[in-house]
């Protein structure tokens, strides 16, 4: 068997196969965000939030598994490509099952997730056999992922809630595996141009759901000045989040990631969740038949999930950061959320949206100043 080594190409970017791989997750993300966009009778219940968050984790983690493998060990040879395509097929089944994973498609969802992970385990075993230099890493990841995904397989033989307990146990094992191998993984550092690009591409996939929410919210209403104004505000909020992520933080992160980059990797989970909730927010903003209290809760939750992790990622990777600006951004987040929640009953939907856009513009400015001074 030929030696399967590390992918040491400097300054490399995502290849066509990775972009093709991402397309499957567009479907999964659409079905996931539908949970919070649709809600119950137009209102998002606590159970909707919990369902969205619970199912988002395995979908995101199945994508992360392939991305991190390709980042460190991807060779894009014929075997690698075929295994990626096989993973894509199981991801299709994962997307099919996620729509009612806590109902009649739970078994399909569990087995599909486990299958994506076992393909990944096989890919790591190829590295283990083909490159003795990285056997501690490839072997450790293979073992942890195999044990975790096996919990999902075993879960199909148990009724709820035992099934879901095994799902949680499997995820905890898998999420903990890279953390336990942190020292070993730090010796095989991530490609610090490829990983931010892949993370940004997934952010775009989730962000695309916001545009779907924007359009679907306008579908049932007559074209009017009020509708145009809501579309402008919704579009502005999406663009502000895009600007914040790509035009500020990515400039600081690309080329600066070192070691295992766990803060960057795990910190993106709440960011993606927050962007997913953004789809529900803009959909309700444009639909116009939702209360400001409802909108305030959705947008506040979304902004907290996006901005707080970005703060810590920024603090980790920006050199010569300003403590004063870090505190100012944190104060802006807390104050804005409190204003949105406490004064929501006194605000119109349009005024709330304007305040959110205004707050994001200030935040972007503070972030940009810190990045420029670093």
C-alpha cells in the first residue's frame, strides 16, 4: 500500500470535490432551519429551539469530520474521492432523516449519521496503515469516532428516551476525542488558509437559509411599501452578519491559525446555530404578522450565539488586541440585547430591525479598528 502522508500543500484552497460535498448539507440545513422557521402556528416554542440545537450538532459534526480529515490528510486520490462520495450518499440519508428525527425517521437518521462516521473511520484507518508517523493521531481519532458512532447504531434497538441518551453519549465521546488528542494534533497543525475557507463556506451555506426565509416571508403578502421596508431591513441584517464574519474576522484568522485550532473549530458551532436562527428572524420580520416580542427574542438569541463566540475567537487570534475595544464590544452586545428584550413591547418591528442594523454597524466598526491596529 502506498504511503499516505500529511497534506503539506501550503496556502491551499478547497477543491471541487469539497464544494460538491457541501451541496448535500444545503439540503440538511434547509430541513433543519425549517424547524425554527415554521415553528408551531407561527410561534417558536422552546421545544422547537431544543430540537433545532439538538439535531444541528450531529449534522454539523458529520461535516466537520470530513473537513478536518481533508485539511490534514486529504490526498484527493481515487480512493479518497470515492469514499467522499460514499459519505455524501449517507449524508443524503441524514438530510432525509433530520426532518422528523425525533419521530418516525429517527432510526434512519441514527443509522445515516453512524454510516457517515464509519466511512470517516475507514479513511483514518487508511492513514493509520499508510503512514506510521501519524499513527497515534489516526488511531486515536479512529477509535474515538468508532466508539461514538457505535452508540448511534446500538440506539436503534432501544425506544426513546434510551435511544436519545445513546445519541448524546455518542456525540460526547466524539466531540471529546479531538480534545483528548490535543497535544498530538498540535504537532500536525491545521492548514491555516484552507480551514478558515471551509468554515466560511459552511457559514455561507447556513446564511443562504436566511435569504430563503427572506423570500418565503414575503410570499404570502401583497407588494407594498411596508413589505419593501421590511425586505430592506432583513437584507441589511444578513449583509451585516456577512460583513462582520468575512470582512473583519476572516482577515485576521486566515494564516494565523496554529496547532489544533480547537477554539476556532468548536467556537463555530454556536455561530452557525445563530446564523440558522437568523433565517427565522428575517422570515418573521418580512411576514409582518408577528409580534415585536417574538422578533426580539429570536434576534436576541441569534445575535448572542453569533457575537459572543466571535468575541472569544477574535480575542484568541488577533495579535495586539485592545482590551478597551474588547470591553466596548462586550458592553455593546449586552446593552443591545437588554434594550431589544426590555423595550420590545414599545417598539415596532421596523424600529427593532433598524436598531439591530445600527448596533451591528457599530460592532463592525469596533471590530475593524481592532483588526487594523493588530
